[in-house]
């Protein structure tokens, strides 16, 4: 009897413990739900204010990073042509510069995802090296022009008084190949270190945002690149107008932009150290490659990737050859900077509007991509017919609308299609397709088709291509829409037939009843 009574007491104690644990779990869930409700009951204005102050370092970093890039990349071909190089050589230097950053990108990404304590010091070192290699480009170009080499020129035959034929085999001359190779090596070295800056910012910002109670996305902060582009382009154009020699003002604006970026990064990396959840394990490159490989089995995603490359080519043509064309139509440097500022600010406003007012679905994405390519085709077509520099501003307004619509739709579409673990690597893959592959193809096409005599020929050819690509996208989206409708109807019919069979049940024969 004593043993059974002890067992009953033990069972009662165990049941009480289990009931207490269940009650505690229920109370914990209720407490969490109450916290969520209290957070939701807080007015949206207060939530927005708190999130704005929390994301202010990230916004500043992306703004000044885009401003520093806007001082160099759009003005690079114009600067190289002003030093004495041909348009083909300047396009080749720009393309190889982008290719060097593409090769170094996986190495920098693997380094950024490692557990390293002093990431801020590494970022500062990258900023100092990038600024030290990029800022003195005009002075390096001037010094390399003065280099003289002993080179052989074609033999000059002349007849002196004694009728003896003599030759002058060699003479001192300046070689343009020296300037080309010097500028190529400087641009390759600077691109290696400048390509590491956006990767470090993306990884740091993603680590901070994954641990917050606010609903913050990395793309919502990257869209502030448009503001940075407008600030950097306006400052570079206005300062370059004061300098009469080969765009030195552009490089003088680049240095303070990189300095403010380094200062703003201190506050961002302080947030990284202060958040405890940041110590998460980043997925390896092989795991991200496997996830991307699984995604690429879907035909819709393959079409989207091809569209990203094609749109990236249009972005590259507008980025690297717009100012060359404006120089041919005798535009001032302030007008050049103002045109870039209009496109950057318009793209930011379109991204902001689309993020707040439009829900992205599969059908919306296909419609928005068609609209974007049509805007790009119209932009290139109008650019080929412009002779007044002030008319470039409304055309760049149209370009900014298409740019903002497309890239906002792409980011939201892939965010819904993928998991959060692969999202950072997917964003890097999209940037590779746009900023590396698309820009390299754009420099190849521009170097072949662009010339000072026929400056509008490049924009004419690419505008016709984008009109055709838009028609192809419209037809393809219609075919996919009809196919989806037909498959839904078939599935609905099959499900209705199954429901009828279940409701009717098996029919009994008279012989079975007997």
C-alpha cells in the first residue's frame, strides 16, 4: 500500500509540474503577443521615427558611397578622352576596370562574412587605399604624357647634294601607349579596393536588420543611392566647371565623399558590435551557390535574370556614354551633373512610391518589366535626336522612372521567391548581373559603335533593340498568362470531379443488395 501511495504522490507531483510548465508557456506566449500588440498599438509615426533614427547610419553610408561613385564612374570616359586617349581605349579601360572588380568580388564577400573583430579598421583601410589610388589620376595622366620613349619612326629618304640616299632610322617621340597602360593599371588597382566597400556595407547592414524588432529591409536602405548619386553628380559638375584642366574638380570632390563615408561607417559598425544577435552563422559560398542553382531551374527566374542583364546594358550605356554625348553637343559640366542628379532623384522617388503603394505579384512584375524596357527604349531614342543640352533633363527624368520601377520590382519579387538565408547572396548575384556583366557589355558595344562623328548612332541602334525586346517581353508575358489560366482551369475541373465522386460515393448494384 505504501508503494502505491508513493507512486500516486509522484504522479500527482509530475502532473502538477507539467501543468505549471504548460501554464508558464501559455503565459509566455500571452506576454509575447501582448508585447506585439503594444508595439502595434504604438502609432505608426512613432515607429517610423524610431526606425529612421535606427537606420540613419546605414542611410548615410549608402548615400555617400553612391556620391563617391557618381563622382568617378560617369565622368571616367570623358576624363580619359580629355587626356588624349581615344573613345575605344577609354571604353576598354572602363570595361577592364569592371572586370577586375567582378573577379575580386567573391574573395571580398567571403572575407566580409568571416568572424573578424575589427571590421571597421578594415573598412577604413579600404577607403584610404581606394582614395589614394583614385584621387591622383589627373596628375598621373599629366606626368605620363611627358614620358618620352626612344621609338623608331618610318624611314625618311632624302637626297643630299652628292645624290647619296640616307635614312633617319630613329627619333625621340611621345608614345600614347604609355598613357594607356598607366591609366589601365591605376584603374585596375583602384577598382580592386572600391569593389570591397559596398560588400562590407551590405553584410553589416543585413546583420543589424535581422536582429531588430522593426520591419526593415536591406533594399529599403539601398534605394537611397539615388539621393547620393544626385548629390555627388551635382557637386562634381559644379566644381569641375571651375577647373579648366581635364576634370580635376571631379576627383577633388571624390576625396571628401569617401572621407564622410568612412566617418559614417563608424556608427554602422558600432551598431554591429552592440547587437548580440549579429553573431549568427553566415552560409558558405557553396551553400549559396546550391540555393541559386535550385532557383535557376525555374524558367521564370531565368527570364528575369536575362532581363536584368539587358537592363544593366542600358544602364551602362547611360552611365558611361551619356556625358560623352553631352560633350559633343557642347553641354557645360554643370548641365552634365544636373542630368545625372535628375535621373538619380527620380529613381529614388519612384522606388519610394512603388514600395509604399504597390504590391508585387508575378503578373505585376512582368508588366513592370515591360514598362521599364519601353521607358529605356524611349530614352535612348530621344537621346539620339537631341541637340540642345537642356532637353537631356526631361529625357533623364523618363530614364529615372524606368530605372526606379524595374529595380524596386526585381528586389521585391526575389524577396518573395527566396528564403532569408539566400537573400544576401542573391542580392549580390543580381548586382553582379547588373553592375558587372551588363556594364562590361555596355562598354564593349559603346566602344565599337560610338564615335565623335556619329555620336547618335549608338543610341539609335540600342533604342531599336530595346523596342524589339519590349515587344518580345509583352508576347512572352501574354503566353505565360494564358498558359497559367489554362492550367488553373484544368486543375479546377479535376478537383470538381474529385469532389463529385466523393459526394456521390460508390453506387450499389441490385445484385450486391441481394
